[in-house]
C-alpha cells in the first residue's frame, strides 16, 4: 500500500507560521517608502473586507485563475490578500502610481512578490529553529505506518529541504530507518494550473482541476491513499481522476485533515461526495485508525 501525503497542514500546524507570514508582509506593506500609513492601513482593511465578503473571488492566483481560495488556509489567505491589493492598486490610477513606484524602490514588482518574500523569510525563521510546526504525533504515526509495510511519499509545494530539516530536527531516525519507504517530493507546484478550463463548482467556488505538474506526480506514484488539508490544492484533482476512473485511480481513497481553519464549503462538499471513497480526520491518531 502506498500513501501520498501533503505536508503543511497535514503533518504540521501551519497557523503560527501563517500568522507570522502575514505579520512580516504587513510590516513591509505599512512602511513602504513614499506612502502614508493611514492610506496604506485603509487599503489593507479594504482588502481584508473584500476577502471576507466575497471569499469565492479571492485567493492564490495561477495566471488569471484562482488555484486555491483565500479561506482554505492562512498561507493562501496571504496570497489572496496580496492579489487583492494588487488588483485594488491597479484600479486606482493615481494611488497606483505612488504605490508602484514605492514597490519598485523596494525591488518588488507587486504585492504578490512582497507576500512571497514574507513567506520565504518565515521559512528561514523555521529553519533557524524559531517555529516548530511539525505535529508532535507525526513521527510515531509515520513509524507505525512504515512498520505495517506501507510506503509513504510526501508531495508538497514546500521545498524538500524544509521538510527534510523539520524531520531531522524532530525525529532524526525516521528518514534513515525508513529504508527508502518514506520519500519526499517537495516543490511539487500543485498550484500550477494548465490552459484548459477543467473544473467543477462547489456553490460559488470554481475549483480548477487542470493541474499538470500535480497530475504528473499522481500518475507516476499511483497511490492507494491521498492525504491533504486544502481541498483545491490537494484533493480536487485526485477526486476528478477517481470520478473519471483514470487507470490506477478507480479505488483511490481520499482523506482530508479537517483543521480549525478548514472552510465549511470544502469539508461539507468533500464529506458528502458519492461514488469515491472520501473521509475526514481531525488528528494523526485518528488517521491511524482509518488505515
Ligand atoms: Mg497543506
């Protein structure tokens, strides 16, 4: 049996790191040279309100399309906020000139780049030991799964180095003792959307499933079980492949880790899906009981 698992949010608690990304992003945003703090503060508030009032229109962009929604986790909220700020600035011409010149002075093309910079800073902080996101149960649960003869591949948008370092900091023996039955495929780019409009609707949310980079990995790995916490990024494409009975995906089991940040629209849709084996779990100990 093979499990393909996401990393952030499944094997970590991403909330403290995500809150820190937002803080670093805000600190750079509010002190942008050549802008006034009250003006920038108002802009930030307006963008936050837009995310709250029309969540289906905001998120992490891949080209012009939304690849994951701002309410799906705290990291994506920052991406969504940045994209919304870029949109607002480009629509308000006079202010736009002001802000865009200021961004250039700081060597950012836009707020999406600033938010990505903030994320990278927090990855460095974590690597330096400032944050400890790994779930305390991850090592024992994975050890148990490996001891049952199960193969595990971690497929994540995060870099392989970040994931490896977190395992080495918290459970150094795990990777060595796994005899290559625990592999890490970081930089998976699940967020990259292709040209076609393959998607399905969940209420007002359009969930895109043309994810060529992720699909290549899924087809290479052909897992029996897929674990994720963000519906759009981790589970929507495998769900589509299972519904279409793509070879190797007819019997795949999909399990979503339900977190305190998981939006109701995605957990409700996922748990009521018919014809494909879908389930929710709240803790890694609960997961063990399901496998
Ligand atoms: Mg995740």
